[in-house]
C-alpha cells in the first residue's frame, strides 16, 4: 500500500483558534504521532518550522512561525503518549516552541534494538507494508520555513505522522516478545536525560584533531571555542563560520592576518563578520595543550581494541542488531588506554548502559584479562599482569 494514498494535504494552521478546533478533531488519538520539520541548517540553535500531529490517517499541521502561543498543543500532547521517530531531533525544537510532552516513545530507537531499518520509510515498508512516495530526498532539501507550503510538502509532512501510532504499537509488541523492552526503556531514558546538543559539543571530536601536535592542538581548541562563542552569540551554524577541515588547517599553519583567512578557505562573509575574532583566538592560544590520553596508543593497544571490536561484532550479529547500537567503535581504544584493572573500571571507560554491559562484560573482561574477582590476571611465571 502506498502512503501517499492514505493522507490528503491538510491545511497549514496559522491561527490559535483554528489550532484548538483541529486538535479537538484528534481527541480520540492516544498514542499520537508527532514530527518536526526544522529550518535551522544555517543556525546554531534548533528551530521548528513545522509541527505535525496525527495518526490513523488524520493529521494537523501547525505553523510555529505564525503561532506564538502553542499552549493548546502543549496541553493536548501532555495528556497523551507521543510517538516520535528519532526523538533527539525533535524534542529540542519542540521545547523551544513551548511544547514539552511528558510521555514519549521513539520508533527509531525501537527499530535499532530489534535489528530493523531505522529510516522511517523503510521501517514502515518492512513492518506495516507501506511504500513511500519517493519524495524523501527532495523533501529533505526543501525550505520548510518558506511560505506558503505547497500541497506536496503538506501531504509529505502529514504522512510522516499518520502511521506512527500503528507503527509504535507493532514495535512495542515485538520489544515485549523479544524481551528487549528493558533495553528500550533504558535507551529512551538516557536520551531524554541528555543535555541539549549545543551543550554536548566537544573540540576533541573535530575530525582530524587527533593527528595534531601539541602546539597545534592548543590552537585548534582556541579556534573551536571562539567558533562556539560566535555561533551562540549570532545563532549561526558553526560550519558557516569555520568548517572543521579549515579549522584543522589553520591550527596546523596559522595565518598571519584576517585577509589571509579568505585564501585559506574561510567564507568571505565569515571573514568579514568573524575574521578578527578568529585571528585573536589563534594569537591568544596557549603554546601547547595536553594530549587527550595519558599515553600514546601502541600496536598492542590497537590490537586489543580490535579484539574488543571483533567480540562486539560477534555478539551483535547473534542478536541481529547493528554493532554500533551495542557499543560505539569510537570508545574502544580509549577504554584500552584507560588501563582498567577491574570490570567496573572497564565499564566506566567504555561508558556502556546496563543492558549493553550485561551482554559484553564477560567477553570484554576476558579479552583484557580481568578475572572474576575484578583484578588483572597474573602470569604465574613472573607475577606481572598478563
């Protein structure tokens, strides 16, 4: 069945009174599907350009750019279970618009833990037998802040929520049947407990920073901090100020003037608005900064991390889920470099949730020679840790 045949193009609601009336038409929905189309690609803070609410073939499209007071929507959602797909993308812009649902479920998280596709269209196709309309790529590039929204955009937006309640019901049943509902509940709780994405950014995650020598690391950190400050103050996407690749290049070979920034890959408008601040950050950077790890990784360290990676892949394959869902690859080498001496230290270094640790504790501890008592195994011949 095609999704495009199930939902017409509902109107875009721009009047608070009309919003309350249309929500009343959805009064019987619980759970209710919710989605957000954002218009913040060039902005630092996440912003909703469209909020969709619906289920079972009906949808309401809310214009948060036109309606300042969304109290009616907030009250409606607080009384219901709200089904989102990838809640991490939607909760912050909803909150910024004054909408904070209390009970939330996430079909993308459920799908990942069941080994199903996490994209909404392939997930709907596999679980409910619904085919997409082939518009996703085009609609992802669409300007959702532009007005008016044409009928095709409104129909596409509505289709993103009309099937979410039914999809969640099926996924919830599968989570219960497989015994994975506790995994799911822990994942959702962890996502909801996270600070906003703006507060989780970290300079050490910039691609390429790991290869920099200490003095360049100091400049990279100073540039990153200046970029974050400027981005927050002007609500500008960090990449519009200074791309990561350019940031690394400037840290390695710092320019001597604002004019030189343009020749080094900084956008012309960014040079005019932010160039002086970027040069000041470079000039004020400390001569060096500590490396991220207490020691450099050796070949033996990398071999141990590869062993953990292989063990994780084996366990994930047996569960039928993606290995990255079970444990991210990026944490494994860091865990080895932390030199854990007990299972507790290993778990802290890897940063696993309870359900993940229960599945990986035994193989990981064996790989790093941590015995049942929680101490490093000792070679009987020389008394040194194995």
